[in-house]
């Protein structure tokens, strides 16, 4: 037993040294847990930010001035006042994303209880901003008209009032959600790539045959690759969580980082075992890349990180419960977003471990056959 543990330790150190000399993989690790997470958090946004807007104010009343004054940073740039003749020019040139036309006698008709129409011109080529911004503009105009008439943004007071409070992410910044979800996905993706690449590297360099003539078992070879590649990903994840997510992106972590990293450790046991299986089946790096594309992408898309798990068909939900990524996403969101403790996430962690043990034993049997 002692000799076996020593073999596993020494083989793991050899894997770490091989990885260190593989500059491409080293750069990939650094990029994955730094630039990739930052880009994933900031490249796409579901909020409006400094959107150019213009008004054609044909009413020039106190109400129209009130509506125009309600558009301000950071969602909108200070509105421009333009003439009706400049609308098509500004939209065609891409100067404005939205142009609102307030008709004559707008305030007068509102005070008379009529329902005057306001024209909203939208540059639909800016698809994400167009859909979100139309809803924002409608709400802003309705609130300002209601405040003008009633003295309150809520209109007539109802006997029951709904008060909404955001416990996590009160400003509804998409970068908070995007960074954590990108971080969770990279843990799964990189661990599979590193474990599979470690086995492919042995085969391409001819060192796998050297291991076969040594007094080593298949389990020792496999476990050494699992612990070494898992340790690299776990260390990179811990540094990324501290310096990229909490430091650069300033995302608050509600729960225990230690509990999350322990869950990530269990997840790495599963994903590195999957990587060993893929590396056993594949005969070259290009083949490994193709196998990863057709496996890891569906696992990530259907794990609940991108779309709600409950929105998928029932049969697909049952199928994904057999995959570790679904439980890892559920556990990570509970800990990092809602501050859940072990008493809440222990079942997800147990499922990850059981699934990981299945993948380990299955991969070990395939690996033994490949060696023989």
C-alpha cells in the first residue's frame, strides 16, 4: 500500500512537470481562468448601458420635458432633441438606437383623460438593446405620466402592495451572474481537457510504453493523472475566484469558498475520470478535441448554467440527473449565490461523488483493456 501511494505521488509529480513544459497547456490554463472569465462576464450584457436616444418634442410642455428628463445615465446617454426631419438620418447612420416622438397637444390630451400615442422608433439591428430598451422606455413614460397625473409613480394605490427586494445582485448586473457561470463551466471543461491530454501526451511521446514495463498498475497510472490534473484546476480555480471574480469583477460571494472548493474537488474527480476515458478512446489530440466538443458542450448547455433546469423536457431532466455537471451547477449556485451551507448541498455533493465513482470505475476498466 505504501509503495502504491508512493508510485501515485511520483507519477503525479511527473505529470505536473510534463504540464509545466507544455507551454500551450499552461497558457490555456492561465487564459481559461482569467481572460475567458472576464470576457464571459463583460462581453455580453443584458442591461442597457449608455444607449443613444433622441426626442422629437412637438408638444414642448411640462410633461414632455419631464419625460425627456427621466432618461439619464448609466442606461441612456443624455437625450438629444431633434426635428422630425432628422429622424431617418439619425437612425440610418446609427447615431441613435431609439427616437421618441411626442406629438402636439400630448399634455393637453393626457389631462383630458384621452390616450395619445407616442411614437417609438427602434434600430432593430442592435437586437439585444432594442428588445430590452423598448420595455424600459415604455415603463419610464408610463411612470412619468402617472406621476404627473397622480403625484405617485404607482398610480392609484391598491390595498396590497408588492415590494421586491433582490437579495443577491440587487443592481441586477449581468456580469455577476455571467462571471460565476463562466467560472463553473471552465472548471468542468479544463479538467476534462487536461486529463485527456495527459494520456494523449503519454501516447504521442512514447512514454506510455515505458510505464507498462514498470511495476505499475493501471489504477496507479490513472489516479496519478487524476490527482495531478485535478490539483492544477483546483488551484487555478481558487486563485481565479479570489483575484478575478472577487478582485477585478468585484462580485460578492455569499457562501463559504471552502465549501465550494470541496464541491469542486468532488466534481474534478468525476470530470478527470471522464477525461481519462476520452483520452483512452481518442488516438490523437484532434480526435480528443472532437470528442470533447460533442460531449462537454451538451453537458454544459443542459446543466442549468445557461437555461433553467426546470424548463427542459421531463425526460431530459431525468437524464441530466445522471451527469455530474447538473449537480455541480446546483451546488455552486446555492453556495456562491445564496450562501447555502453543507446541510443544503450535501445531497448534490453525494450525487457528484457517486457519479464520479461510476465514471472512475468505468474509465479504469476501459483503460486496463487499452493497456493489455
